[in-house]
């Protein structure tokens, strides 16, 4: 979907470029206007939203003066601000639009602007994991760069991406060019990355001298981002050699990242600390959740604000042009399209409502048929029940005989009552959380988040029991297949829905596995039988995310 969006943007920009070739002149001198100067002032003061706002005004002013280079420079700065604040798609869009105003020619000002623009495209594409596209943009940046020091930065960026892709030999070639930089920040970064690539290419290689040299430079120059990088590299290096030393570097990284107010590095450090310090995992896990949620909220706010500043102002400018032109025919077309869309939405609404009623009726029939077959599927419940008992005994070797007998009796009652009316358990809430925690061990941590006994209020026992089996199926699969070290189960409830979000850092799941796994099909059938919804998706940070939604007011609950 993301690739499709980029293709569409490129096509649109190409078409716009054809229309604007003769509209704007392309001066090579670095002109300015009051909006641009104000934007640069806010950028220097690190106030990105205000800087973005005035760069957008500067762009519009340059276009009025037929200064396409000035408009392009403004858009490049807007794209850089968006990328630096986590709006990577917005940053790509602004940079691609900038290209249509900047004509390639042998002029230092033009080439510097283009190089900065390609660098921003490379950074944003890298964050979105479009690695091949990112490398292509960095190569263009190298080919247009005027300053050698800038080229060394781009060489380093390419080497870093190639290392991520596992192309260590190629990465080393680029990084050996990058360490020619005379800038201490850029040199230490390239040196650290080069040593890492050499070590990954040849495990017998000792990278510590370069790692420590890069670290000493960064300490001496007080390069905060660089220190975070060095501590992360050293923590990773010692991960399978000396866990205490690895933990020490992870904590140093978190401390520096906190001082520098770098949430991305704080999150990365906390993930490592949680893995290496299981005794205090709850303390660090709470910090991780708080910082991660705050970061996502801030980035979403920035995206919305940038979109508002840019498109609201452009919309007002377009509106003024239409009023001047007094284009009544075009307005009439818009009114016709709007009316047609309203009619289409109304028809669609009633069709959707009718379809939902039909689907519910079909689901009721399906539920009845499923209930008739449940007695033939006792082994599904018993198999997972037995596996659950095995895990419980394995994780709790001191478990007494009475508890084991109680668990066996409970499993017997479950299998017996599958085809009969369920009897509500008074201690179900405690049984549910105990089941989750029984899968937690020294090797695999399972963390419940937001769980309260009151979460089951207004939810029928049938739904509670189905969710018990569903979550147990997920945890059994986690134990058998995921190789996860950490998993969490988050519970959220509002007036309309109960949401359960499972996350782990394991090997994840392929699309083909979603279609062929019996356990997954059983889980989906159970969700459908209580009118809920389940979504399986890959965790961007590695692993699996499963989102379960149960409508509280549904007739199935």
C-alpha cells in the first residue's frame, strides 16, 4: 500500500511538472522574503511547527514571484522538518514536490538544495524500511553534492542500510569511504558503523578498539546522539558474551537518551533493559509504555498540525483564485459531484445496514450449527488444556498434588459442559489471570496490562469462556512456535467494546500460516461465534500483534 502511495505521488508530481515547466522561472540566486527569514529563525530555535508554518507561507510567496528555486528550497525545509518529527510519508511528499521546482544544472546553490532533498528522501524511506529506494536516493545525493563532507555522511548512511540488509561486504566498501570525514561527529559515526559491519561479516574480527575509539571521541565532543549509538552498539556486542555488561551499556544509553530527550533511543534502551533485567521488568515496562505512548501521540499531533498548516493555507489560496476567476461552471460541477456522493452515501448506508442484518441472521444460523458440532470437538479444548497443565507444571515444579487434581477436574468439567449450558464460575476472573501468568517463565515473560476483575461486567459468561479459550490458544502457540522472549496482553474497555491486544517480540507469522493453521481457524471461529473481530498483523519491531475486539452491546455477548 505504501509503495502504491509513492507511485501515485510520483505520477501526480510528474503531471504537475509538465504543467509548470513554463509557468515559473528558475533563478539560481538565493533570494529571500520575510516569511523565509522568520521560518529560519524558528528553525534555529527548534520550534518546528512555527518554522513549518512560515516555510509554507514563504513557498507561496516565492510562487507568486515566479521564484521556483525559492519555492523548492522552502519545500525541502518543510520535508526535513516533517521527517525529523516522525511524519515520514509527509516528508517524502514535500521533498518529491520540491523536485518539480528545482531544475538540475551546474550551479552550487541548486546542487546543494537537491542533495539535501535527496538526503531527506533517503532518511524518510529508510525509516519506512524502503531500503532499496533509500539507497537510490542517497546515491543521487552523492552525485549532486558539492561539499565532500556531505558525501561522507551519505556514504555512511548507505553503509548503515546495507548492514541492516545483511550486505556486510558492500557496506564495508561504503563505510571505508565515510571514515575519510574530517568532522569528528561524522568520523566517529562512520568508525562505529564500520567496526560493526566488519564484525558481522567476520565473527573472528575484534571491533572493540574501534568501538571504544568512537565512544571516546563522542564523550570528548559531548555528542549526545553519538553516545546513544555507541552504548547501543556495545550493549548488542556483549549481549551473548556478558549480559551484565550488556545491561550496563543499555542503562547508560537510557540515561543519556533521557538527558537528550530522545524518546526513540529511550524506547530502544528500555527494550534491551527489560530483556536483560527480568527482576525489575515491571518498572521498566511501565516506563516503556509511557514513553512509547507519548511519542506516538506527539508524532500524530505533529502530522495533523503539519497537514493543517500546509493544506489549509493552500486551500484558502485556491479558494481566492476561484473567486477571482468566478468559475461558476466548475462550482456547479462540484455541487453535482457532492450531491451525487451524498446520495451514494445514503444508498450505501441503507445497503450496509440491510447487509449487516442479513449477516447477523446468517451468523445466528452458523452459531446454532456450530453448537451442534461442539460435542465432536472436545479434543480442541482438552488438547490445549493438557498443554496448559504441562506448561503450568513446568513453570511451577513445586506445584502440589491437590492443585494438579483440581486442574484436571476443571478440565473434565469443561469438556463435559461443552455441549451443555455453561455454569457461571464465581472465581473466573482470578482463573483467567492465573492462566495468563502460568505461561510466564524466566525464559519467556508474559505481562498482563490493564486487567481488572471489573472488566468482565456486562459480559456474558459464554463470551468470557470463549475469550479464555481464545487467549489460551494464542499463548499455547506463543509457547510452541514464537520463540518470543517477551509478550504482553493489554485489556481496554469502554462503553462499546472490550479490546484485548496481544503483542510479542518473536518470529511473527507468515500470511500462509494464517490460512493453514488449525488453531488459527478455531480461534477465528470462536471470535465469530460471539460477534467479535480478530486481526493478525506483523509487529514493526519484530514479532506478532493480535487485536481482539468484542462489542459489549452485541446480541452475541
